[in-house]
């Protein structure tokens, strides 16, 4: 297949669901996919926060709507896909970005509540979002899923034990779905962000001592901006990546090369 530069990243006519899209990396991804022509479904737990993002997309000339969903709650996961099927009859792009990281501290001191919340969102939530996404995508000939994992899924982060464990599971999950779903026309890839300046990562980026120690292991010696993750996702969901599935794309300033 031959593509010209203008069409390689064109998402016109595509329906895209982005979770955790009310701020940070998810917001940047939602804005970028909309700018590339997709109709973006902005999703997170709170509809009001999502509506601000959707309004900004529409003000810039893009297409966006809001669907509230807490991916740690199975009834909400099932409902959001039912609503998308009823409203659009299709889903072309799914970006699983919503995540939980409620505990920062020694791994052996992780309590059951923090453990369960992290697993429910980061593993069970991602798994069933992927499963339902695949079922809807295959009805229309395929689609693309991107799971936002983390470099912590490869090298566990200090005092981020259970979070790192769940992100390792997301990497394995991505590969498993990619292997089984390629024949359905569904590509499944993972984004592995390094340290990024978001509210989610505040325990790292706002603590000067921890940040200095972390940056010593990043060749680029800085934290990423959320917008620096969006281009990688655009590639993975676009026609430019038509032969890419099961990939784990590191966007980490070189952290995993050290």
C-alpha cells in the first residue's frame, strides 16, 4: 500500500475513544486525534471535566463528545460501549489511558485497598476495554487499540511496586491481544511513557530530590510534556502504522537505554 504524506496520518471519518482524557496525556491525545480528523469521544470518570476538553476541541474546529466512564467499574465499561454502538455503530480507535496509582511507598506496605484499586483499573479495566473494543471493531473490518503502559512495566519504579506490576501486565496484555486479533484487522500496541509532567505523576515531578535522582537515569535530562506523547499515539493509530501490531513504543527520553 502506497501512502502520500498527507494521508498517512489522516483520521477523517474515524471514531476514537480516549479514556482518562480530561487532563494530562489523555487530553493531549484527544486533541491530537481530533486535529487529525477523528470524531473523539472524550472519557473519564467526571463528565464535567471531559466537557471542557470537548469544548476546546470543537472550538478548534474538531469533532468531540463526552462519555463518562470509570474503567474500574464493569457496569460503566459495558455501558460506554453499548452507548457508542448505539450512537455510531462503530469504533475505529481505542486509547486506554485512564489509570490508577493510589499508593507511593514501600511495596511490602501496600494495603489491600490500594492493591485492589490499582489492579481493578490497570489490569481488569484495560482487559475488558480491549475485549469490548475488539468486538465492536471487528464488526466493521478492524481498528486500532493503544494501551498506555509505562517504562515502569519494564523497570519497576522506586516505591511504585503495584503500579509497576500492573503496567508490566498491560505490556503482556497488549502482546496477547495483538497476536490473537490481527486476523480480525485489529492492531494492538502500547505506549510506554517515561516521566511526564502531569498531575498523575506529581509524586515524582514535584519532589525535587526524587526528580533529581530520576533524571540522572534519563539521557535527555528532563521530564516530558504531555504533548510529547500524543504524536506517538497518532502514529500507532494511523494508516502510517498499518503493519505495526504488538509493538511497545518507548517515549522516555532514553531511560530504557541506560
